[in-house]
């Protein structure tokens, strides 16, 4: 079951864009992330588009690896 199940209101994961007028260093894209799981909250600001792309890439790699491993495991069960 997903940790971020929509029925579970105590856990959440949010990525929000920051108003361009609040961004620093001339970068028009700014993001912040908030994660809450099992009562622990983690947040960070100052992400840019490259950071989000890097995070997305790592998530995609993990999902691809998991799918391959699952197919191999299912093949071995036959």
C-alpha cells in the first residue's frame, strides 16, 4: 500500500512552485518540497528545474529497475 495513499491524510508529499518575484539569483523557476510521513516532516526550498529533473530521473531509474526485477522474478516462478 502506498505511503501517500489519498485516504491517509496524515502523510503527504508536495512540490510547489515559488512565485518568480521571490526567486533569487535571477532564476525564474524556484520550487519547494514538503514531505510528511508517520509524523515526521521534511522540507526544503531553493530547488530549481534541474533539481526536479534529476529527482525525476532517479525515480524513473528505480521504477525501471523494479519492473525488470519483477519480470525476472515472475519468469523464474514459471
